[in-house]
C-alpha cells in the first residue's frame, strides 16, 4: 500500500484508543474515513473534535452481520467503495477460562473474533469486485503470542485473529489486497471498561464489576502507548507490506525467548510406520508454503 489519498477506510472501534489514532492518521493522508463504533456518544465526540467533512460515523455492533452490511451500504453511498478495512474493535475480561460463563465466551468471541470475520466477509468481496486493490488490518495483540491464566478468552480470540490474518494474507495477495495483523502491547485506551458496552442479553453468569480493579487498570493504561504513535507505525508497516505489525519493541526479547521454549519441546522420536511417505508429502507442502511467503515478501 503506497497511496492512501482518495481511498475510503472503515475503522471499527474507531471512536477511541487505537481506532481514533488510525482515523486521525488516515484523514491526514487524504482518506475518507468511516468511524464505526458501538458507542454513539463517542462517535459524536470524535466527529466534533475532528470537524472534517471526510469523516462520518456509523453506530455498529461488529458481532452483527446485519449491522456491518447496513454500515457498508451507508459508507459506500457517501464515500464509495471501502478499500481500507481496519478490524480493530475489541473487548476484554480480566478473568480465567474456568471462571467464565458461556455468555462471557459469546460476548468476547462475538466482538474480537466474529467482528473481524464479519468485517472481512462484508467488505472483502466488495473490494475484489471493485478491482482497486486495498488493505486489511486486523487488530490482534501481543496476547496473540503471549498467554497467561488471566484473560483466557481474550487470548483465545487474539490467537485466532492471528491465524485468520495469515491465511487471508495468502489468499488475497492475487487480488492486490494486502493483509497485516496488528499486535500492540499496552495502549492508552478504555478497554479496561469493556463492561460498559456488554450487551444485556449476554450478562448471564457475569461477575460483578470490580470497581477497584477498573480504577487500577485505568491508571495502568494511562502510560500505554499513544494511539497516534501506534497509527503512524501501522501506516508505515502497510507501506512496507509487513505482515506482523509489532508497535511495541519492548516485546522482542520476550518473544524470542518464547519461540526458543517452543523449539525445545520438539523430540527426535524413532521413525514410525508411514514416516517416509508423510515426510515426502510435507516436503512438498513446505516448499509450497516457502514459495508463498517469498512471493508475498516480494510483492
């Protein structure tokens, strides 16, 4: 992606956090931008602050296919085809898997995983038909690589977004559509207050909000990376067509350590029946994947 000017962008979770940083950066590059968010008051505040005719707001629940289809029609009617898609909306629960309810799962999966899926399924076919190329950025997290006990559902969704993005990058390359996965660390955002936008119908089994923990997390997020810094690094990575967008360099050593631990878990087992045929097949697959990766880097 070299030229942003004149394109139309759709940014979910666009009224705060990373989203509003992306909106400001895209407007500065001459894009038309749709701010898609579930909080109408936040959308209104963002539009007032931006005061830019190339920005519009759309109230969207990304877990709803109908909402995204309606939003796509509205944005295209005003600005034309969306060729820059940022599946950025996300929510979190700071609890372990075994403490969680099915409604907890349905809520986080609906926003964090089904949201990007719905975004892709809504906008990518339109991009392909338009034939103008484009770009998709899916926001995952360093939690797509680093998992602990707490935030178990969040980790699950972010690992899945990473896999979705890698597969999509390969399949969309022939259409001239790039794909990156954004993996930030701590961000100055309001994700700690996700309970404010939890749907009423998905509150069964929800734990009471720990207001003291929310206050503590709010203080922590105050020294998160500024959204505008992250947005600048995202656009830079898009121009370079980098798949992984690691905005927080402080994670590099830790990730190297984790990959080293993964490699240590391999064992040299004795050869088993079928090993020869299996490895012949894997050699073919491996070379195919290698060519694919090289081709993507060269594009």
